[in-house]
C-alpha cells in the first residue's frame, strides 16, 4: 500500500448543522478576532479521491475553512487558545494581512501560521493548499509555490528527524521546483533522492522517476498519481493491454464490420 503522502491539518469544528449539499454543512460561527456572527460552509465528509503529484485531490480541493466576512480572519481551528488568539488579532490587523484579503483562505491561513510560529511542514502544506485554490492566477500561483517550497526546504534541512514529514518534504521539493520551471535544480534534487533508501523500490521511487521524465520534457503542468502507475508499467504489460483492448473492441463490433 502506498504510504501516506501528507498529513491533514486537523480541524476541530464541533457539532454540524443540517446538510446543505453532499458533503457540505452550514454552521453559525462567531469570529474570534472581531466578534462577527456569520454562517460558514464546511466539509462534512472527505471523498476518497486520487491525488496529483502536489497532493491536490483529483477533482477536489482542500478542506473549506471558515472565513469571516467582516475582518477576513480565517478560523483555522476551534477553539483558538488564548495565547494564540492575541497573536491572531495582531496578524488580522497587520498591513500585510489586510492587503491579502483578496487572496485565498489558505494563503491567509499561511500568514497566520507564520506569525504563530507553526512547524515548517504545516506552513508548507498550508501554502501548498493555497496554490490549489489560486492556480488560475499565474502570479499568485508562483508566490504560493515559492512560499511552500521554502518551508518544505526548511523542514528537509532537519536531518535529525527523518520521519514521514521529512520524506514528504524531500519529494515535494522536486515537484515544486518542476512546477516553477526550475528544471536544473529539480533534476539535481530528484537525482539525489534516488540514492536514499526511502526512495528505492517503492512508489516514492516511481514518483521520482516520473518527475525526472517530466523535467526532461520541460513540463510544468500538474500530473496525477495514476499517471505514475501507467508510466511504471513495463513495455510488455502495455503491449498486452493494447492487444486485449483490440480484441475486446473486435468482439464488440457489429456483425459484418469485423474485417
């Protein structure tokens, strides 16, 4: 089984209101920063979807975050501890945050995480999710990817704790460098991963090989995990699949049209 590729940032959202649509609920909330009452749409369930190489669910997106319509504060958890709340109010009142009110909820959550001194891996994943929300805007996307890359690199530099977060960070560094079009850096980084035990003879290693192939093609576009599986199939397996499809099509053809 493929190892877990990313940790979901826990959201404690208390009791839910009646469902509005499949997997979405609405809940009345109070902004902890400005006291504004508002209704927030939240995810009730998470569908099991395949993922892209940047961990974005195929056909989906990140968890919905409560976003205050008055001050723009993104409620990243409930309740927020008093020690963090004072810092959150300072962040929400800062010029940088006010200038970011037109940005995605996860971009603003990333600014909050930075101010709170959250772990590098958590901040990196938050800005990564912002890139999923803002990928239609090239300028915003580049900033999201650069910020995420910087924090994944910070986590990867901690050689003393080579756990799952460290492995994920190393892998995502290659993906983000490729998405940013920095192919020379991406290839050098990915080639280095091939020498590490955590990236040999497993799906992580398959991803590295596929990323290297995309770099050779100067490809900066998103790709998904299923493409990695197809890429790793042997030439013989692919040939047999084509033969099988041919005979299935032949058998399904109307009488008199098989020749």
